[in-house]
C-alpha cells in the first residue's frame, strides 16, 4: 500500500500546483486541504490498486496541458516575456502531456474521461483565439498520445461501449458533487478555523477567487465528466 500513499502525496502536491496555476497560492493550499480530506482520496491512498497513480498522472497531465496550450488569459508577466521561446516550450510540454496522458489511461481506463475534458477546453481556447499554440502542434501531440496508448485505445473504446455493465452502488447525481465538496472531514477541518477568526474579531469573507473563464471551464468540465 505504500506506493499508493506516495503516489497520492505526489497528487496532493500537483493539486497545489494546479490550484496556484489556475487561481493563486491561497486557492492552491485550500485545494490541497479539500483534496486530502476527501473520503475517496483517503481510500485510494491506502488501497493496493492503481487509483492513486491514475489520480496523480491525470493531475500531472492537466498541468502539462495548461503549460502546452498556455491560455493568454492565464499568462503571467514572465510567460509574456518568454513568448519568443513559446514554440519550443509548447513542444516540450506536449511531449510531457502525451506521456502523462498515456500513463493516466494505463493506470485506469475510466480516467480517460479527463482527456475528453482537455479536448473540450482546447477547442474552446482555439475558437476564442486565447492561445498561441498551432493546430498542427495539437494534432501532433494527439497522434503521439494515441501511439503511446497503443492497444489500450480499443480497450478503452470497448469499455465505453460496455459502460452499462459497470455497476455503481448508487447512481451518480448532482448531489454526489455537493457531498464531495462538503464532506464531513473537510467541514471539521475548516469550521474550527472559521470559529477562531470570528471569535478573535478578525474580518473575513467567503468568495470565489478571481480567475479567467478558461479556469472555471476546465474545472467544471473535469468535474462533470
């Protein structure tokens, strides 16, 4: 079980990096808190199966995806100053994305849905002209990913075709997401902090972090899939 625990620890760090990339450092830290208190994450971290590895690989693939397409609305000043070298950078991150995407599917076929989310976001970003990446580069990365997947591609398609045979204890619903985001462990971790802030007279507020639309599009698409 130790490899799963280590993989989930890596996933937690990558979640922080993802939250910081999409929003800010504070949001990244809060994301880790919500992540490590999720019952599903806690279960996978101690489970001797490949779930933890698939989670770590999928988050790594999402980070590589963002670096590859580099949405202009998410660019920092340093990204803008390095615009001349973006062509080489997008190719390097494309190779990382292809490798981590293939690993994600090899670890667990169900996690191939995260690649669908990436495709939706890439299409929207291209249509809006919110990236400098060339369509040829995206196509090349996609082909490389398929090559790396090899015989796993027909297996994934077969799994999708026979999805009605995948039985869940309960049918997924919108309330499943609500429970995931308000799980008891997370509430127990946050409520004492909120109480201390209130008791000491410190002002605080609850609001969504400022971020461009592509950040919310990525999160919502991944969550729904």
